[in-house]
C-alpha cells in the first residue's frame, strides 16, 4: 500500500468504534493490521506478465495441462470479508508450457486484491492467455464467501462455483466436459 501510516490511522479510527484504544493489548493493533493488509493485498502492485518472467518453455505437449486445487484467499470487494477456496487451471499448449509455480502465482496476483469471484475467474484466464497464448484456457473456482457463511444469511456450507473458458475449451463441449470432470465437477 502506498500510505501505511494513513492505513494505520484508519484502523485506529475503526477500532475506536469497538474497543478502548487505551487498553495496552490494543496499542500496536492498528500498526499490525495495516501491515497485515499490506501483505494480504499485495496483488495491486503485481503484474501477472512480470510474475511469469522467463518461466515459459518450449514444448511439443499438445494435450491438457492442469493444476488442481490451488488454494486462494481474497477479500470480497462489497464487504471486505474473506473469500477462500480452490482454483483448477487448465490450458492446451501452443508450442510452450509455463513453470507450474507460476500458475499459482497468477492466481495469487488476482486473489490478493479486493475481488468478485466471477471477475477473478476471468482475470486469471485472460492473464494465462496473455502470457502463454495457448490453444485454450479453462478456469474453475470454488470459493466460500464469509459474507455469506459468517454474516447475513449464514449459510456455512454454501460455496460459489465459477468457470471460464477460452479458445478450444469454449468451442469444444467435449473438451470442456473433460476438463470439468477432471476438475471434480
């Protein structure tokens, strides 16, 4: 974040509404909270293309490459409350593959921002398409939104599933079905 001191002051103001700031236990809480949010929202300072760097490798692989169960944590942009879940990514190489850890880094880049899961699903797919130019991209996300499970309607077991397909995954229903079965849907 650009202004950690201002963020710390803002947390101090929020905390005043709920507790006594003269309590010694809370003395450092605004600073710690500002630092925590700086780390949790570090996706704003990241460029997904830059994260990949030179981790793109020539390959003759021409079938689906998938990474399943990439955990993510984000914040709902409506309530600033946690979203947590898993992403499964798939792509069909077009002469190149990407280092596996970079798939997780792309997910984190977008998860570490205030988000809507629906938009994040598309952002991840678009970023992978942009950096790799594969024949197709598929993204499947399953997230639990604490604004649903911990407040409001309080549906603890509810999860939101979003999917987004590009290229051959969008055009070929059988390929899309194969990905979704492998993703666990």
